[in-house]
């Protein structure tokens, strides 16, 4: 399946990524849902585009629970090499380099065209 979930312990740079797209989401709560309402809002669009077996390959990366995310100095995804300032964020990767990024409402509004641009 082209959509998989990251083992963040083994993810330290873009060189560790084989997928073409990285999807940064809030982590899942004990109730089984993403704590971030914006992430929950774009999730159906993400599943529609990346979920089919013939869809593009993407990796979901959970940035942590709300308390972890709200402490920028302590959240490893806010600094190098990721520089995630808000969630959801989708990064397009080619040859271990970032070549494009969608943030917040851009994800829901532009993900289909972002992916179709290749």
C-alpha cells in the first residue's frame, strides 16, 4: 500500500525516506483520533489520494501529542531537517531533497494538484 506510517525513531533525515511524499500529522489520541482538528479535516483527502494501491507513495509522520507539539524547543520536527511550523504539512521529496511543501489549508485545497504535478 502506498500510504504507510513512519517509525519516527529511525527517521533522522530525508535520506531515510523512500516515499515521494511526507505527511506530518498530529499524533493519535487514546480515543483513536488525531488531536489536531485541521489534520482530521484533511485526512479524508489524504486517504483518497494516497490510499489506493496505485496511488503515490506517502509516509505519515506523527509529530507528537499536543503537549509535545506545543513545546517547539523540544519537538524534533520543528528543527532540522524538517522545519515543520504547523500541521498538517505535506512535503514532496525527490532524490533526498525537498522540492515542494503544502501547509495547513493548502493541503485540503491543493493536494490533488500538488500530487498530479508530479
